[in-house]
């Protein structure tokens, strides 16, 4: 009944309450008896089956006018009887970050410090005013769970592939200490441009050329002198959201990362209130409603109080369908003067007449395929170095197979690593790696052949060694995205060539 006793002095005839979390059924019943309209959000709606007057909602953030994670937080909101009083807005993101705002308008408070709701949490920010307003930003602790051991312990898994080498290390993106510098315009070159303030930049590359690795390398270099945010756009819904909503989600993610870093300066109460009020998918809150791009500009303006140079790296727009990707890239130009901006885009956004706004608004930076057909020895040495950095010194049998995989990949880094891992997966011993690579090459070639449609084979044969301007634009961008067509930088020119894996299919 603690919840009821807390609210009762403030309840008027037209009050309402929204209750989140595991609240006592008796408190809800008492509130209803007091004439209060109650909405309960709980993981177990059956507990309230005997209270027909209560509106009970399953604990699903998609159904709420706010965005809580309610497993361990109890809050009551309301007190509509007081003129100018507004409801408390509580949001606990899935990452464990909570923001609570208690309005001071009308002098209404609930009589308890907000800290009491966060027992065991890390309080990042706690501010109270003389007139009763308060703000709390807290982070949920990491809970430790004791796992029951299996009756029969499982055996240690044997290494994948032959020779006791850690072949699985080739599957993941390299960590910073395993980075191999490329001679053809990689992350260091990108960091130099950004360090000189050349922004915004659209980074583009064919599939499987290591674009994300180079972006992370640039972020590592720039972090020595700048405040860098690297955000994966597909993870915040870039493929399914209209541009204004995505911009708002980007602002929310930026603010969350800001708080999670424990920087010396936290976002102001006004910024957080305005962010919640400006959510285009929810009713307006207590703050000022801003357009999404204005909200993002405001957040970046406050971040400049933390560091003079703020770098925002947006990865993964190349994984978004071309229509939404074009809208997002255009909308993001609205912050080109608010930060150093980098956006990773696909080939569709930097080719053809529909890409005029990208070509006008962004400086282009290519992450080219290692030019196997133009600088064979340097390209092979670079690809072999990637494997050596992750596996260590290579036995002669492994080195030979790795070099063969490099040549057959055409320089496409992702394809190359897949071939080496496939060879190791098929082989049971080091002396079987060569035959294992044969199997991996057969699999890769078969997969590529299944992507070909009518006219592709002839178009690929015709374009080999040229800039590809005579090829239909839609076909060219599709073949580049699928890795069937490789693009090399040759001085100031671009040279296209079919993947060597398609040689048999093209009659070459």
C-alpha cells in the first residue's frame, strides 16, 4: 500500500495514475476505490484479473506512450487535478539508461527523492530545485547470474580446421591491434582528411572490401584528439524508418552514448526534456517540440561543450535499400556544420543522375579493392599480411594456399577470408588444405553463378578492363554490390573486371 499512501495526498477527483513494474495489487485496488483511472503495465497481467476497472497492459514498450524497461522500476504518474501540473515521464532504455524528470510547474512533487527509485543503480546525475523540480539520470548495474553447472562438463571444443591454428579469428572484424594498414587509401588517409575538417564525407566501397574496418581505424586515430561517435545505422532501424524518425533515433542514440561514456559534462535537463517532447512517434512531452534535425543540431551544440571537435561516423547506410538510404543521406546534410560527419554509403548513391545531391553535398572517399589485376604483388602481400597478423607465422603449406586464395578472390577481402576459412573447414590436416580450397572455390563459384541473370555474362565480358560507363547503371551497381564485378583504382581512373571466380561461367 506504500504507493497508494504516497499518492493519496495529491489525488483529486479527476486524477489518473500510470503504474509501471511489479506493484502491489492492493495499491491498485485502493487507487481505483479512490476514483482514480489506473493504467497498469506489468509482465503478468493475470495478477489483476479481479480488478475489472483497471486497464492492464502487458509489459511491451511498443504499446506505451513512453519507452520503459519495467522489470525493476516502480513509478506512479499523474496528479492531473493540479493546474499546470504535468505527468512525470520515465524512460529506461534497453541498454539500462534511465531518465526521470519531475516537473516543478505548480509546485507539485511526490514527496520522495527520485533517488529512492534507483536502489543499487549508479546515479550519473541528480539535480533538484527549490521549487520541487528534479532530474535523475541513472544507469542500471550489471547483474551477475550464477549458472548451474552441467552434470557432465562439456569437452573443450577442438580448433576449427587443421594445424591447431585459430582459423575462426579470420571470421571476425580485426581488433585495433590486429589492423593491417593498406597502401590504397584506408582509415589513416580518411582520418587525415577529417582531421583537416574536410566534411561531410561519403565513404563508399564495393561489398567485402573492408569498409567498416577502415572506418573503425579512422575512429581510433581521431579519438586521440576528438570526441568520436561510431553508430551503426541499421541497428537503429534505418531500413524501416522515414528520414525524420531516423534522425530523432540518431539523436537519442548519440545522447545515450554520451551519458554511458561518463564524460565530464552531461546533457542538460532541457536537452533531455526537448528530446522526449520531440519524438515524432509519441505525443509531445513537457519540453519544447523541435524538428528532428533541429534536435540533433541542439545535441551536437551541447557536445561541443565537452570537446571542440565532435566526429560522427554513421556506418551501414550501404545495407539500407537505395530509396530510404538516399533520403537519409540527404537529411543528414542538415548537420554538416554541426560536426565532422562521415557516412558509409553504397555504390548506388555515388553513381548516376539520381546521386547528384550526394555528389554535391559530400566529399567522396573510396575504399578500393586491393588491385590484384593492376598491382598483383602488393595486393597479395597485403592480403597475406591480414592472415599472418591474426594467425601468426604461416607454415609453408598454409602460405601457399593463402596466396592462391588471394589470387582467386580478385582482391575482395571478405571473399578472400571466406575462401581461407572454407579451405580450413574442408581439410582435416595441413596437407589437405589445397584440396579444401578447391572445395571452397567450387562453393563460392556456384553461389556466384546463381546470382547471374540474363545478360549479365555478356555484360561482364564486355566491361572487363574498362571504366564500365557503357554498362547499364542498375546492372553495374547490382553486380558491384554482389561482388560479381570488382572495381580497382588505377591512378585517377577506375577499372572494372569480373570476379576471377566467374572465369569458368564466362568462358574465360
